[in-house]
C-alpha cells in the first residue's frame, strides 16, 4: 500500500505575499537591455516601485471611492428633456 506523501518543506516559511496594487512584469532581458544603454535608465516614479528587478508595482489607491449616486431618478421626473423647439 502507498504511504501518504511527506511534506519535506513543513518548516519552511510560506512565500511572501506580493505588495498590494498592480504588479506588472516586464521581460527581464528587455529591462537588462535598456539598463545597458548609455543614455537610458530604468526607474519607477510617482509611488511605483521596482520589485525583483523586472516587476513594477503600482500601489493601490489610498483613498476611498466616491459614493454611488442614484442615476436618472430626478431627470426622469423633472418634465424637461433639455431641448427647446
């Protein structure tokens, strides 16, 4: 009879979670090519960061979304279509 599989990595730490937001990968060889050009620089700005050399992370927005408003209720009952004859 087969024995159950043994987890050889039971003591290992689980992999780290990626940062919150959008993480976009760019081919590592392309990033390396750009980095090698004499007048080029690979960087991230406006809160974005480079993770692991070729992953670009754009953080999640810190603000809350605007409240949802009821649509079209007042326009449908106002009696005016907004056009003139």
